[in-house]
């Protein structure tokens, strides 16, 4: 038996919305701040589709994702269409000089994994990991800002 788990986390970033959006909307850059995401590849033949690879310890998952909705500086919404079942959205809120990034994800726990791991434990690990990912994003964008101001 399997079931969907959902998580939402957010972070405030001391950067303008255009910069935050520009970095986050370049999906292939996500492995720079998302710990478990090993790679993201946008398909040339259909830019709405992307191949994802998640790796953590002995687990490795792959999926094909479709971008469902994009509103610049506001939202990117997706769902997997093959591989690891997942869906979610990242929302952006302009705070006039700073920005809030809110990531909501849902995933279906594969049957055998769901039997082996306690859902509550797995949920806490995933939520703390994606919160740390957003913290790394904040550090990443701060570092970029510092580099551009010293050039």
C-alpha cells in the first residue's frame, strides 16, 4: 500500500524577485542547492518536459516531469508523468527588495519503501531536507549578489 505525503516550506531571500525567479526558473541549476537532486535535464524537443534524478544514499529515483503552469515571478507548477510519482509548486512573493520562496511538494511513496519506512519519519526527513535546500538557495543567491557587487 502507498500514500501521498505533502510538505510545504518557505524562506525569505534578501534579493529582488526578478533575480530569485531567474535562478529558480532555470531548473537545470537546482542541483546547486537541492541536496538530493543529482540532475535535471530540460528536453530539447519539448521544453515543458524535464528528466530528474534524485539520489540519497542507496536510493535512486528518476522521473519525467511536465511543467503545468508558469507565471513569471509568481509560480512554477509541475507533475511527474513517468517514474517517481510527484507534483508540486514553487511560489514567489515580492516583498519589495526581498522575496519569499514557498515550495510545496507531494509524492507517492513506492510500495516497498512505504512498507519499510515509517511515513512519519520519512516525512520529517524530507521536510527538513527541503527546508535546508531553501536555506542553501538563500546562501547561493547571497553569494551571487556578493560576487556581482565586487566586480
